[in-house]
C-alpha cells in the first residue's frame, strides 16, 4: 500500500490522535443526512402538492410511490455487489452524482397517466421519478453508509450504528421544514432542484478526500484494535462471514428479513402520510410538519442508548422490543386528535425510527459477518424496500374509500406483534458460524448471555 499520498497521510495523522473510524462514522452520518430528498419524510411534504398540481388521487400517488419503490428494490443487490467489488468510496461517489441529477430530473415530472384495464391509473413520470429517488436515496446511499460502519467497527458496531443513524434523525428534523421553506420561496419544482444541489455539496468533498473502504486499507483493524494483539491463528475480521448463498440457507436470514420487512413497510406508511393523516383528523399541515422535528429529537436521544443495548444484551430481545414500539406508533398515529396526542405520537415514532434504522444497519453483519456484507446487505435491503413499496398503498386506498385512516393504522399494529413472537421464539445465531471461530465480540458476547 502506498501511504505517501495526501489522503493516506491525512488519515494516518488523524489516527495518531484518535481512531480514524470515527471520521468514517461522521461521513456515514452525513450520507444519511444528505439522503433526505429520497426519504419518505421529505417526500411527505410534497404529497398533497403533487396531488393538486398533477391532478391525481391519493391512490395514484400511493401506487406510484409503492410501485417505484418495489422496482427500485430489485436493483439493490446489484449495488451490494458493486460495493463488494469496488468498495464504498467509488460506489458512493457514483451514486451521489446520479442522485443529484435525479433530484433535478424529478422537478420536471408531469401528471401524465395511463389507465390499466379501466380500473386504476398509473402516473407514468411520477412513478419513474419516485423510483429513481428511492433507489438512489433511500436504498443505495443507506447501503453504502451501513457498509462503511460495518467494515470499520465490530465490538462497538451497535453504538457506532446508533450514532450514524443520527444523520437520519438530522434529516428528519431538517428536510421537511427546509423543503416547505423552499416551496414557499418558489414552487415544489425549484425546491427539488435545490435539494439535489445541497446533497452534492454535503457529500462529494468528504467522499473524495476522507473515505477509506475498510481499516485494513490503512493497516488498521476495526474498533482501533492493535494488530499485534491479534492471534496469528485467528481469522482477520475482514475475512470472517458467510457468503450470500450460505446466508440464504439459514432460517436466521428469513427471520431477520421478516422483522425488517415489517419496519420498512409500516415506517414508510407513516412517514409518507403523516401530514395527510393529521389533516384528515382535523389538524393543520403546519402542526403535522412540526412533529417531524419532535420525532427527530426523540430519535437522537434514543439512538446511542439503543446502540449500547445492542452491544450489551441479547439481540433478539432488543429486536422484539423494537417491533412492539412499531405497533405502539401505529396505534398512536390512529389516535392523533390534538397537539398533545400529536406530540406523543411524534415521540413514539422517533423511538420507532431509532430502532428500525439501527436494526437495518446492525442485524446483517451481526448475524452473517462483514466479509460479504455488501451482497448480503443488498439482498436484505431489497426485501426491506419491497416492504416499503407495499406500505403506502393500503393506507391510500383506505383514505380514498372511507376518508379515514384510523382503522387501517390500528389494524396494521397486529403485523409487528406477530413478527415479535416469531423473533422471540426462533431467532438464533446461524450454526454455520461456529466453524469460522469468529473474533467478533458482539457475537461472542451474545452467545454467553442468558
């Protein structure tokens, strides 16, 4: 390795003062912050405006969003393979440029629709625009950020994931009011152009100068461990992990996928329709938008604590508890009637976002190692995004048919509760890991807990 380049000298110089992985954590958090234009909490600000400006129904918007998200999901395994092959830095640079251009292109969508069997209408350009935003922002950027933390942290992975997800909390606090302010200054189209420009400014410098794909690229080890303390007969952490095909042959993969599917589906449902839910229940659009920062603050407080809990306690217990919080958020959303109940919902939903976002980053390397984490995370995230694509549609249909969201929201609370039971009863470490004698302290500690 040539360590004479400016980037290497800078990184190793900083590492003399503190573990360079914390810089990687900062970059990953910034990636999540900048992904906001592709996230549901930002798009939620535009839903009512799109319905009015493009002349389409809530069902049409839900279908466009859901179908686009579903189609985008099947491209994520490809992104995961590129991360494994080329590393996070090159992949994320390409994704960032494409995402910026996608925001500009989205500003030009029209309300052109086609009728399918005379039953429902598809907004063609809106669907395509949503698909590109969701694939690059909600999917590919998150996948790259999670990969970076998975490579640089092992024993402290839960805590690091929790801190990284503060970037998502910051996006929840910043992007909805920012988007509304940009709309007020011009219109929704110019707002999306500016959101794309902001994304490029936030990400490109750090990705080009600061990022190294894994600690071994600098002669370091995860968590800042000293190379001399690693036993010669113990596999390096970077060499540990199941392949995608091995992971797919375990029940653990599907149990984790079920839980994350529930989170993705139901969190997306609440994010996308939060403003519309509040308006349907007699509250103002401004109040609905102001709840996003409440959720963000709750998320910020919860995330580091959750990360510590994941590093310390049995993973299946924390995973199941998170699913119970998801059910509580759905019930709270269905019962928002005034400012107080809105704030209560916002706090619960913030905790819910903390657990769901941290789990998406933590669970796959926790159970399958990090050697092939790009491919495994890409496939797992594809399943999650499929869930996200399905979430908005039943709520949109329910509103168009009944003019009410409440019963649908409360009814869906049964879904995470059922997944919680499965997780508690059956989720365990894959037996295939035993032969690899992993040095991962997370897994070793988990096996010792009672």
